[in-house]
């Protein structure tokens, strides 16, 4: 298993360019795929001279890549579980972890869809899918958005009607793309993703009590030697970055937030 993880990590680095193009002074950020739009905008305004390379993927994949030796400086997960996974394996710098952001979970459809639904217990999502349609969502065993989505469907007693009609994707952005392209009539994604895609329409937000709070923790990776790693996390809480994050629909959490 360890060798398989190392091989996967090497392939990942080659695909992202880290294997040959990253310089020693680059700050390497591993971030949940749902953060791409907001972080890209933040990075465009970073101080001159600070070179940042970012890998966006499912939190599960990123945590395992760090475990396999990927040279990340920062890890931002879309849930607590995968940050816990990294912390339990001593992959994080002690004292650097904090809960950074909050998010909401939404049911979406293509922008031209006429579908409508009230997400209450027993809601008939199967009818909205039609005869052959599938519900797009992240992998329900590993991808945070998929795990949150399954929990919400179970809490609303909707999972039994849909468990055999799920199109599971490698990350939340991939699930979003299936709906945006019309390949799936419905999808479960983060509210922030839906807000940034004109090809989607939000049908409803899932009740917040139907799943665990959606928390994005962030930390410095234990092996990081970059002098700006700690400062980078601090800058995400400064007014300029905070304004971008909230503009894209994230809720900035207090630095001392203890949400579990």
C-alpha cells in the first residue's frame, strides 16, 4: 500500500508540474477542489515575490499524497476527517491547525431546468431524476461533499430511493461538471461552487441539521521548510482575502473556532 501511494504521488506531481517546474522557493498549497475559484483570485493579489503553486483535488487524495511524501507546505481540507487523518499520522506542524471556513450544501440542476423541490423528509428526488437520470455527487466514501451529501439524504430518509442511482465523482467540481454539461439532471455540491457557475441553478439548500457542519480546516504540513507558510495562513484571514472568500459564499470562521 505504501509503495502504491508513493507511485500515485509521483504521478500526481508530474501531472501538476510539481515534479519539474516547482522551484525551491515556491509555496506549495494542497487545497480542496471547491476552493479553486476563491483561492485563485486571492493568489492573484499575493505580495510580489511570493510564488505559489496549488494542487486542487479531493481532500482524501490530497491527504494521502501528503502521507506518501508529496512536498506540500499547506493543506486545506474540505472536512475535519481528512485533516484528522493527517494529524493522527503526524503530518501537520503542531499548533498550526485551525478551522478556517464554513460552507453550505446545495441541490443543483442545469440552469434551464424547470425542476422544483422542497428538501423535506421523504422528498421525491427520484421523480425529478426521471427514468434513467442519476444524481451527481462526490464519492460517498471519501470525498467530503459526497459524505456530507449521503448523510443529508439519509437524515431526510431520501437515500433508500436513490442509493442505486448515484453518479459518484472524484471530487465536488467533477460532480458539478456532470450537471453543468447536462449529463446528470441533479447534483449535490457546495453552495459556493453553484454560485460560481452560470450553467447551474440551485434548487434548494439542505437543512444544516441534516449533516455535520461543513468545516474547512487548514494547517502547515510538518515537513514544510518554507518561511512564508505560517504567514500565508494568516493572510487568508486578513481583510482583502476574507472579502474574496465571503464574496464567493464561504463563511470565515474565527481563528479560535472549536467546531468538531
